């Protein structure tokens, strides 16, 4: 998973609604402005159309009372038209869902909060316009022209313009007080891009060198912000910003700005999303949302989306509560927390009572458990052992993956390394299957080759300095899947059987992140999912070379890569070669050339064998109430695609 699955993501983590195939539509014809349910389908007797005009009844009433402009004045000149997954829906209803503690903001973002300039289509295979009407690169790929939708508005009715992009880019992401590190996706060769306002709906983003992945990264990063609201909390625009912060009992204006720029915690923050926060996170045990009257999308009939009036998220600390609510039919749709293999039989038995059905999630994660030894360990002896490829191969052969599949994964899945999925264009069978054979003799042989031939009286191998070889495998809690604890428990037992005294350490996720941070570098080894196995390989190569802070096997090497050698440690030649190749990949907008370069990166990853994979689960699942519509029967599961946002929650409806 990406950092968006960590507690309380920042706005830079915001992802895009996935979208149905869409077509732009002009505001032609007076019928578009009508609120009467008088469409042709209604005349033909379509029940859905009889219940649906050009806007929701609750908004039509506000218009009638003079409290809201007419719908035609609230929509942009060229709204984004969303094709429904099944059929055109009707207005009304409340989406019912659950959060696991206040840290579960990722689920809010995946359902209520993702709008970006670009977005992934429902298949996850294309990046298409969203908030931006168009994003056009020049031939060399170092300049991008972003055109917004004319007349688009924030949820408070104020215009959304190029000023909001300029503010977000220059005064937020490039402000050293608010963003000490310039995000890599708006940089090239370590230098930030420049944003130039062309007119009220157009900006140009210019890079020092080509940025061939910028267009794709606009689908899950964003840099706009409501200037008209946030500027009063920004020191550049308000010299009294620090005074305001102190009045709010905060230390500095940056803290105040952060609290005001909190989509879930501040209901006053204007948004472009389909729903606005009404009761924020942290107040009571329920987070609530209500439709945004200025939302910029319509269905094919020209009716403003979203269909659903409201959304309620109950907050609980017990996943079993979610399972019970789902089984009782009290959740409208979920692809999170309870969609585990052990729970599937339970949920299957509850289908009739709960009146729901399963949908398929195409897993873009290539491995359920990837174990990373810290190749940059502070202890020079452990570092040398971990960096010995023979040691990692020995540990891999010591793992009885078929038994893990049987006992932990409900007989689902296949032995797999941290390698692309077999459905991926980058699939390499040798990479995926290498060292996955369970063979204790072979495991011992490789461990001996690593120089670990001496043992203590208890049968555990000794390090070169005479100490017992022992280390902890750290697992974050709450884990993204229960298989992490159960699977890692088996792994350390397998390793102990070949004389390696590994121990499981289950710890709070916040502590897990603190320990693996390169400034701390305290971890021995860690467990996480294998993101980047399908569809998003080039965008998410964390397991194929030290690419980001999620590359927990080499945090100092990734830091060296991301700071252009200013921090961290210089990696070995093979790893530096991968980093050079990735820079080269980013320098071109030619997709075939990118693919050829990426294959070279993967070839080195196969040879280096940075981390140890366990089991690949091809697909997972979600559940959907039978009266809850327009959720596709199948969709990709990926954090950077904000699944289930791919299905366009604004066109979900209830019958």
C-alpha cells in the first residue's frame, strides 16, 4: 500500500476518483437547466427517470427558496459526464460504512475524498482527464499545459481557477515551511518544476528536464487548494497568521494552516469532491457527509451527480463489529478490513440474510507478505550478513510456502517472490519462482555459504563475532491483513529450524514507521504487501529497487536516490545502475522506451533479490448490497487508484 494507507494522509496523498468511460458534454439546450423529471426515459416509463430530474430534490428545494443558484449556474460550462456502470440512477439515500478508529482515513479518501486533475479509468489501465479538462504535454515532455473547466466552483460556490493551482503549487508544495521536501513528482533532476498562469483556466508546468510519468502521477497526486479560504491562514498573505495560530492555541501558522487544510477535520474547507464533510472526524462516533451542490459531474442525461444525498461512517475499534454489520446487511458496500480469506465463508453464509453479493477485486499487489531484511542495518555485522545474497536465498528455501498457503491462506494463492504478477506485461517466471522451492538441505547449504557454519549449544548459528545470529521481524499493527501475523509466525519458525534465531515483533504501525524511517534506521526486518505487481509497476517500483520510503529493505539507499546523493548512503553499483535507468525512464514520454528500460531495472532486481516474497493471491473481493447499484462486478484493487473510487462513487445509487 502507499502512504495513503497510513494514518491521516495529507492532501498530496489525495487520489483520484476512478471513472467510468466518460465524454464531455456541453451545456446545450434548456433541458439541461431544468429540474423537472421530464426526460424521454421518464415519458417511456422508466422508474429511475421518474424519480430523477436534473438535480437532487434537496437542492431543487433550496433553489426554490432562493438559497442556492440554479443548477445550470452551479455546473461548469463543460461538466464531466460519467457513464454509469449499470444504468442511470435516482437521487436520494445514504451510503453506510464503517471506519476502524480515527486513523482509517484511507477509507474516507477512497470513497468520499478523491478528486485529482487526472484519474484512472474503471479498468485501471488508462489515465484520463478529471478535474482538468485536458493536460497536454509538449513533444519533449518537459512542459505540460493544464486546462481547467470554465465556470467550475468550489463547494462554497466560489470560482475554482488557475489561482488555486498557483497557490497550491507555489505557496503550499514549494513553501519550505509547509513542505520541507519538494515532492519528487513535481521535480526533475532534483529541481522543482515551475508553474506559470496563462489565464484563469490554464497553467503551464515546466520541468528542468522531461518528466515522462508526470501525467500518470497527476492521477494520484494533487497540488490545488482553495486560495480564497486558506490564504488567510498563510503567512505570505496574512502577516497576522501566527497571531491567529496562538489564538487557536497552536504553536505556529504552519500548524494552523495544516488544521484548516484538513479535509476530514475541518467542515469549513471548500472541496471539489462529491460530498462535503458535515460532522468531522474526531467529533462523536460518526463522520457524516452531504452532497456538494456545486459538484462538476453529471450523468448522461445531464443530471448533476452525486445520486446519493449523504454518507455516514460509524467509527469502531473492532473489526468484528464490521463483520457483524456486514453480515446483517448494514453496510452498503465495502472492500476493506473484512474482505479476508478466512471471512469469506462467513460472509457467504450471510448473503441471504444480509441481502448482499460479492464483487471481484483484481489484485495489483503481487505478494501478500514481503519480508525485508534491513540491508542498511546499523550493526555492521548484521548488515554484512543481510547483504549476503546467499543468506537471503537460504532463508527463502527454508520457507514451506505450500504449508503457509494451506494453513494461513485458506488454500488460496501460489508461492511467489517479490516479482510482477503473471498477468503483468513485465511478468518473468524465473523472477517470480526463484528460490521458492521448500528445501531444508538447500537452505542450510546457502546459509553455510554465507559463512554461518558455527552454532551454539542450542543449535543456532553464530555470527562472525561469535554472537548468536538473532533478529526481529517487525509487523505493523493494525496490519492490512491478518495473514501478516499468522504468516510471519510460521516464517520465523521455519528459520529457527535452520538455525536462524528470528523472532516476530508485532508493534503499532506508527512505531513501525518511526523505526524504519531513515533518520532512525532501527529496524532489523519488516513485513509489508507487494505493491506494484500489476498495472502500476512503473509508478510503484518500491520492491524492485530502493525507490521510496516504502522500500524498507534499504532506507538509506532510497534516501540517497531521492536526495540526489545529499543524504543517505551511496548504494552499490548494481543498485545505482537501476537508479540511473529509472531517471532515464522518467526522461522519456515514449511508452515503449519506458517499457524497455523498466525491463532492465527488473532484470537487475531479479539478480539482486533484495527481499523475500511468500504468497501471491490473484484476486480478493468486496461485498455490495443488492439494492446498491452501479458498482462494477470487477475492478482493480490498488491504493494509488483509490479502489473503489474507480467505480465513481458519485454514480452509486440505491433502489
